[in-house]
C-alpha cells in the first residue's frame, strides 16, 4: 500500500505539458459530473464518488438531519460507485499504474477512492487541498499572465483573416495563442459557434493558464487583437495589458474578400435567418431600432451580401477603429500586411513573411 499527498504548487509544472508527461498514469477527479464539467485539472478523467443527485441528497441530510445520517447514506453510495469504477477500469491495469486523485478539498471523496486504490497495491497520490488549491494557484498565476512573453499582435478589421493567419503561423511552426479558439467564440455579437458552447470562466482560465505555460519566452508569440472579453468570457487584466503594449502588424484585405470570408465563416447564420435576426436585435442599443430593423429586413429578403457590407461599414469597422486607436498604442507605427484574400495560397506566404520579419527585427519582439 502506498499513499502520498502532494500540494498544488508542486504538481502544477507537471500539468503544463502534453498528456502522458505529467508523471501520473491517470489524474482522477472524484467530484460530481457537474463539478467536473465546470472545470478540472488538465488531463483529468471523472470517477465521481457521488453523482450530482446523490451529492445533493447527502448535502440535504447534512443540513436538515445530521452529519451522521448524511455520512451513512453517502458511504453506501461512495462504496457502490467506487466498485463500479473499479469493475469498469481495473481489467488490464498493471501493478505499476500510478494515479493522482483529487476532489474539491482533498477530503472524503478523494480519500475514499485513494484508500481503495492503495489497498489494491497501486501507488496513489492525493492532491492536498483538492481542486480548490489548484484553482487558487491558477488564479495567482493569471494575475501576472503574459509578462515576459514576446507578443506580436495581429490587428485588422473584422473579416481580415486574423484567426486564419494565426492557424497558418501555427502550421509554419510559430508560437500562437489563439484566444478565440480557447473561448469557443469569434469575438463579436454574432460570434457564437453553432455546435460548440463556450466553456465556463474557470474552464477557460485553466486552458489559458496551461497554454501560456507551454510558450517559450525566448520566441515570439503571435496573438490576435482582442477586447477584454471574448463572448461572455473575461481575459485576465494582466494579459490584456501586456498584449496591448506589444508591437502590431495591421492586416488589410479588400472589402469583397472580407465579405466572402464572413459569408463562409457565418454560414450557419446565413442559413438560419430567424436566429440571425434575433442576434441582430442585440445591436438596437448601439445602432438604433430603425437601422436594426432594416438589417433584419435584408436578412429576411435574402440580401446577405448587402447585409454583411452594411454591418462592416456601419457597425464593425467604426467599433474597430475606436477600440484599436484607444487600446493599442503601437498601432499607428505598425506595418501593414496586405492579403488578397483568405485562401491558403495567400495566407501561407504571409505567415512565412511574418515569421521572418518578427524573428529578425528586435523592435518587433516586444519583450515585456
């Protein structure tokens, strides 16, 4: 039997890398499924000691009856649930299998599972303080997020292929922080992804923390200009500040190519007019009821190209110019990168040129 306790600060560096390199063969979250979905340690799998309904009933007994009755009921469920996990997972596991187990505070739920696993003969590690201690370390780390990294910001009006160019840079071997991909959102009032809801704020911050810690501070990191929120998710103030002080490249693309890109990226809205009209209604406060009613009428009559053109001219472009001028102090001196369109044959040489330029020009490195 081997049972070890480790604190969150000690284990965090092991969680920055790729799966399989943490030093553990499995990281097991013993909390309920809803707690796990809200956020969890990188690479973790969920073996709930109590499911959501059981946890609620135990909590009710604890408050309304007694601690003793709650523990009796909970113990029976925990034993039954652990048995099911073992029956499902144990076949074929070697004697050398080494899991780390945690729950909310590193208490009874993870303790029960860890005890059974250690009695079998596995070397088990319990995260001291549980998920709560991990979360505290993540929050502490994000208070200085982005400091010391060599940011280079891709600026450009809506539809200038910033996100696609980021992916082109990544394909060329450059370091990239894709905030919109982490947030599952395109960063505008119409930016919800049709089949992919945004993660919780805590989940987003865990994924961001891990992504930041995988970056090499000696190499440039390309990032898209963003506001303080991506959809409903807030970016850490320290990260926003460090990105906004960095050098930029301004992307430019012809209007017709921007419209083509947006028609493709937002095809789910083009093909779902009622949803599009509901989303447009959110612009009434900014653009007025009459203007929004006109845009909704264009959508209903199928005049999508005209609608996109007007949204760019009268909504997105003015907002972009105000926001970028106010927040990115180095935008005025930024070089312009002209793109004919968002096709791979345009983006690949642009990515290569950016990598060469930023890598060779010390003023573009933006060491913060």
